[in-house]
């Protein structure tokens, strides 16, 4: 008898000859538990059975050996005491089977327990001979046969007694049926709940997919048509606001030539129709009344129709200006002078793009061409270092026209935080733009090779930039953008890679276009043509193709994030381009599932608040550059 299992409960009845067993290769008498009369002076063996609860006992069956030739006999008497609750019944039950000295076969002796209610039964089995061998003991109670727990204090019997498989004692079916019925009902309800939950999830996913597909279709349509527009511009070159307006929004949003509307599909989405975003008065801004609309709004933005795309020398850089401003430009001469090409001395190549190269050059006598505010720190008669953007000599007519247009626009941008066009060489090929040279290169590379002030920088001996200087640079970018937005220019590609660093942390905004190899990872190529800086773009620029000052504000927030991370990480670096576009969908849906760029370690709450305000879904809730500039001035230590 080991580990709680016992011969008395194993369901196997011993053979007539106890020296043999059903079980192979065990010792003689294996099937039985036996007691010797000499060990029990009282003449009986007492076994106590404890049950899980009070039961109504009908019978007890004891399987006994009766091999009298070996001095083994079934018990001659059993006296049973019953305990219900905590008290033992006063009068025990006694039963005396006939002592059989004729038939040596093992047998079940059935004891009628007369429906005694008990939770424990104590039985005294009296010897009829020198030995008493039992192989099974089972109890039958009125409801069913249960496994019971036994406490055999005197005999050391195993704790479990198994029910006997006896067809004469019926299981009480009704209770079992109720139990099974309940279980089946519970299982049924659980399965139904699971099915409903799964179905709802699948349905929601399908809906989401459908709405995403609608957006994707929209996006694809928008962007492919936009790319057609780029191509169109290259081929036709003459990019009037009328032509632009016919090219993009009208084809996507066929509501008439003057309207810029979110697509009908997107309008159908409940989030869009509920949103306070773009009431008809602003989103349907007529191109001719753009400026009036801007004034009413307080948040300058205008239709795609009013944006002029220019192909920059190092790629597809795009300054966007309102049609009205373009009209002003078109009639006038370029406000910048021709510079004698021979006075330029090539020093080194600063950059290269699809449409040309940028060289560092010495310019003799440039002082004459420069405005007074530039001259105070440049000695006379010393060659001035300049950056010369040069159009490839084999560039086609469109590229030439766009280059000239960029000159026109740049020549009118005069702000300390916008890269200044000093002079041009356009009388002969190759066409050149001469801009001021910023000795520390672009802000992205500048910050990448610097570290924040602190222990780490001290240990690594790396050059550092103080928090105060980071703020100073961010403030200058905000100031430059404030200037651009005051002219209703939309930059479309504000990022640290498009800002140049001069002496003493001075910053000037430029636009190098998208084809510099170094930053190709920052641009997402759609259908092999349109190339977009999606990680810097607002949701409405990506999904609706809408570029406004408000989307420049969004990009400013990302630029600020880059600065506070020392440009050590690309925005949303853990997301693929496709996931970034999906996240844009979440910004559009605004169901709190959009992922925001995290607060950089160095970034105080006040600065992160500015970033978050730049990424507000509603364009009108985003701050103006005027407000951002002011807030940064106040934060700057
Ligand atoms: N790379 C391109 N343009 C530049 C400029 N103006 N100054 C410094 N590096 C440049």
C-alpha cells in the first residue's frame, strides 16, 4: 500500500487462492490486505471510514478471502458505528454472516447499513479464524457511489476508496442529468459569447480595413495624380495656378474648379463628418479668394491649387506660394544681380543631386553684391566663401524654367533665418545661384556629431551643444518660418536636414530637395514617382495632399523633436514607412490609437507641450509660428 492507493480500493477482487494474483510478477497475497488474529487481542480489526459529507448508507460490501485450508476466513461479525455531524450514534449496527467452511472461494459479504445517515463509519471486523484477508471494501449510499476519503487510524489503510462498479446499485440519474444539463448550458453560453466577441472583432477589422482601403485608394489617387502634376510641370514648365488647380484637387474631389474638399469617401466616414475640422467656409476656399480666407481664418492655409512646385537643383525642392504672390513676382525683374562667373573659384563640392551640384566657392568682389547687413563681419578685398548651386548643363527646359523660378522666389526672401540668395549667373550656362555659405553644414549632421552637455560627453570628449543653444536654434527656425508664413509661403519640407548652421549656432532655413542620398531614407517613394517626407508630414498632407502653414507647423514639431534628440534617431524609427502611413490614418480617425513621437530625454515638459500642440488633429488648433516663436523665446534659458 503506497502513495495513498490501496488494495482495498483498486477495484480488483482477489482470487480464491490468495497466493496467486491477477497482477503479473508480484508477491503471493498481493491482492489482499490481511490481519493476524494474534496481533489483535480484542479479536477484531477496527477500520474508520470518513466521507466527504453526510450520506444515506444502504450497504457496505467487503470482498473477503475464505481459503479456510490456510486458516483464512471471512469475518464472523461486523459491528458498525455511525457518526453524523459530530456525534457517534449510541446503538451500533451489528451483522454476522454465516461462517462458511465448505466453499473456499473468495466472496463479497454484503452488510445492510439500513439507511443510516453518517459522515463517518467505524467498523469492527471480528476474526473467524487465524487470518482475515480483504481485497475490496465499497459503500453504497442513496444518491450515488462516491469516492470517499478514509482515515484508517488503526490499520494504516490508504485514504481513498473507489466506487465499486456494481450494476445493482444505480447511480441517481436525475441529479447527474441536471448537473450535465447545467454544464452543457454554461458551455453553450460561453461558446456563444466567444463567437459574438470574435464576430464583432472580425467585423470591426473588416470595417477598419475597408475604411483604410478607402483612404489608401484616396491617397494613391491623390499622390499618383500629384506625381502626374510634377511630370506635367516638367513637361509644360509653365505652372500657373490655374493649371495646378486643374491638376490635383479637381480630379480627386470633383466639386468644381474652385473647391478643395476632402474626398466623398472620407466625408462618409463618421469621424470626418463629426469633426470640426475644415468647415465649408475654409476647406472650400476658392482659389481666387484664398488670401481673404486666410485673413478670416487666422490660420493661413490655402488650396493646393495655389501652390507652385519648383524642381530644385539638388532634387525636387518645392517652395509653395500663393497665386497672388506669384503674380506679384511674375511681372517684375529678379531682385538679384548677375555675378561674373570668372570671379568664382571652386573650392570643394558640398552636395549633389539629380539636377545639379552645390559647390563651395570663393567669390572675388562679392562684397559689392551683398546687402549692407551682411558686410559688417566681412573684410573688403578678401574673397567671400559662398555656396554655388549649379544646374547641370544637360538639364531640360523644364528644369531650367523651374531653376529660374526658384531664383525669383528666393530673391524675394529676405530674413536673417532664411538662406539668402546673393547673386546669380544666368546669362550663360550652367545656371548658378550663389547663396551665403554656412560653415557648419546642415543641422542634422551638425547635431549628429554633437552630444548634450553632461558626464557622457565629458567622458567621450565629444563636442557638446548646451540646452540653451538648442533652444536658440529652434527659436531661429521658428522665426524663419514665421517670416515665410507671413508671406503665405509653405515650405513643405521643413526638417533639420533642410536647415543650415553657421557661426555661433546661427540657423538659416533652406530647401535642398529630396534627392540627396544621405537623406533618401527620410523620403517615401509612392508608385515610383512622388517622393514624400512622410515622417515629417501632417495627416492631412499625407491623406489629402494638403500642404499649408498648419502642415508646416506639424513638420516644425517633428523638427523640434529631432533637435532635442540631437538627430540621433529618425522620427518613428521603430515604424516602417507603411506603418507610418497607417499611424497617419490613426491621427485622422483620432480614436486615441495614434502614436505620438515620445518626449525626448532632454526635453522639458514645456517644450514637449509645444510639439504636441503642433501635432493636433485640427489644423486650426495648431499654434501659429508667431505663437511658437513667442513660446520658445519664453522657454529659452
Ligand atoms: N550645402 C548646400 N548649400 C550650402 C550652404 N549654403 N552652406 C553650406 N553648405 C551647403
